[in-house]
């Protein structure tokens, strides 16, 4: 680099990248913090070059042929396993356990 300002790459803030992507600044920062997208750190702040922005778009791009074929079926289409169920009986409430009932009083 010869040091002229015109030859230096333009660095974009997370807010500018978020505006271009139409998402929140928080999302862009979170992706950079987790190492999911390329970025630069300048004076402790995240910055993005045009190449970073293009790479982020490529990473997030999904084409119909790339959709995973092994996706689980919708919840309503899943088979419910057959489990034998015994008959259930309600428990007598604690406050009524010592009180005689009609069946036991006779």
C-alpha cells in the first residue's frame, strides 16, 4: 500500500451492514462474536469490508437443491407409537382419605 486514502479498503460498521441486509445490528454483532461471519477488529470494534459482506451473503444463501433431504416430517405426519395404557383411577384427595364414604359405610 502506498498510503493514499483512496487505496485503503472501506470499512463498514455493524449498523451499516445490518441496514444493507435489512436486519438488526444486534444480529450482525452476534454472528461476528460467535465467529459465524468474517470480520475485522479495529480498535476493539467490529468492522466489515465489502468482501466480508459478500462472504456473509454467500454463507446465508440457500438454493432449493441444497435443502436437506433428511429434514424431519411435519409433526402431524409423525407416527405415534402404540403404547399399552392401563386403566387409570383417580386418587382420593388427602382431606377425604379418613372420611367414610357411602360404599364403605354400608
